[in-house]
């Protein structure tokens, strides 16, 4: 069998804040423990749009070996201690972290995947053996961590702009997003960050479920583990928020309060299970936490799931919960490195926890979650119109207009 060669294909390249352009790129062959994937579908997530503005940042002033060391050893707290002047946005880059494709070629030492497998690139890995993987309290694998650098785990690139793209006759490296960069016709990913899909999962649905809805659903079921009969508030009713509502409803929450500034979200939220709806813009001079308490006899909710990442809303989520036992879980990706939190709210026994992918472990939990949604066991899931397909540009424009993920078939323009 011939060794794979460099592939030329189209990708949506981001060269600066919200500067999108469909360009020809080159995708290198997979190295050891890697696979190259022909993308069938990709989805648009709010995180992609945040990252189009330059977030997250890379420590560009440090040697690449140091950046890789930080990634591989999972000491991301170091990033928070670096002076802001060292943090630089990653351009040019290929965004996208949701999608489904077919394995086109495999590198050496890949054992569980083969050419022709329908697969989903993953945000997170799961080795199944480290301290965190063997615990039920986290999905943050210590061996296969979440990547911020826009590089492959070995600190190198697989995506490039070709020599004839105006870079003085040289190939220009392209950063990707997290473990991949799905807004391209072909990508390369480490095999540990790829999940083989069962044949009963429709690829467009799997693309949509590779992040947003699954994050919210997982937050309710895995991270919060909502008790039957409890009270829940969900801030932000996009795909993540609707997933959280569905997860809370499936666990028997008695009260589910949906919070969103868009009145059009009320009907969709009710279909998924909200019992009350708050549009904070309709209540001048009243904080969201007060409005939530008004609906819960002044006590607040047992759980509040925050899906926007807005600093003010994170603190409001915390203050919306009950004194002594309330839990606020933050899912939204924000562009602010620091968030002001009420010390008194914490002192009074409430807890605040951040969560990646809603606590879902990609190999332990995700296959079951995909089956639940695609087999219609999650009420109202099919009302999301997953089968609407758009080109890359149209999908992004629609997302800005309606705040909803759109499936993007490739190739597209």
C-alpha cells in the first residue's frame, strides 16, 4: 500500500478577528498515532466564534518546547500566571471543533481505527488509566489533556498554507482549534482524540452532538447529577442550554427556569422542558438572581447551569442558588481571563464549578449519550432541525442571526 502524501483541499481560514476566507491549504500525512480524516460534516459553535477573535491565547514569547511541556503536563494554571503581554492570539488558523468524517489514512501504531471508519474528532481524550480517568468526579484526563496551543501534541503542525499563497514561496503553518480544526475538507488528529461511531448514529446528528448539546446534557446528568424533584435554572438557551434543560428534565427536576434575552427561545425551551422563562430585559433594575428567587419562594435554585461565559452572568448564576447547598456550574466559554465573584455568596455555602464538555467522558459516556439522543429518548431533540445543511459562510452568518448551530457539509464554499 502506498504511503499517504500531502493533500490539497479547501478550508475556512481565519487570518484575524472574524476575517474569514475559503482558501486552499495543504494537509500533511498522519504521523505515528495519528489519522487523517475526510470531513463529512462540521458544526458551528459559539466557542468557534470566540476563538475567531483570538481566544484562547498562546504563550508566544516562550520556546515552543515550553509551550508543549505546559500542554503535555496539563499545567494550564501556569497560563494564568503569565503576564498578559506574553499572550498572543493564534493566526492564521483553521477553526471548528465539532464534526464527523471518514478516516482517509492512518499513521503507524494506530490500532483501533482503520481507513473507512466513520469517526468523530474529540475535544478531550480518555486514557482510562490515570488518576482522573479512574475517578467519577472529572473528565479531565491527565495523560490526554485539553489542548490550547493550536498545535499537535508533539508541538508541530499538520496544516499549512501552500507556497503559492503569498508567503514568499514558503509553506506557512496553520494553527488548528483544540485537537483538530474541522472547518477543512481534511484534518489530522491524534487517534486518542478520535471516536469511532456506530452505524446507527446519523453523521449530521453526531456532528451536532460532538460538543454543544452534549455539553449541556452532560452537565445536568454527569457534572451536576441533578436530583429528582429539585429546582434548576439554565442561563442561555442555545444548543448547550437546551441540552442542560433536556438533561434536567430526564432526571426529574420539578422546576426548570430558562433565562435568555431572546423571547423566541421561550417556545423551544418549553418543548425541551422549562417550566418558567425569564427575559431579564423585561425587568428593569432587577438582577437575574432576584428574578430566579422570585420564582422559588425567595430561596433560589438547587442548581444553576450557566451556558454563556459572560462574567456578570457567572456571578449571577452563583447568587441564584440556595444558601448552604446551591451549586452553580459554568459551561460557557468567555473571552475574559478573570471573572469577579461575590465572596459572600461563596462564604454562605454555595459552590461554583467550571466544566469542560459537561463532565462527559468521551469513551465512557459519549456513545451512550449519542444513542439516547438519536433514538429519540431525549424529548424534543428532533425539533432542533439538525438536517439543515449550509455552506461555511452561510452557516456562520446564520449562527450570528439565530444563535443556533448549523451543520456544514464539505466540500463547501
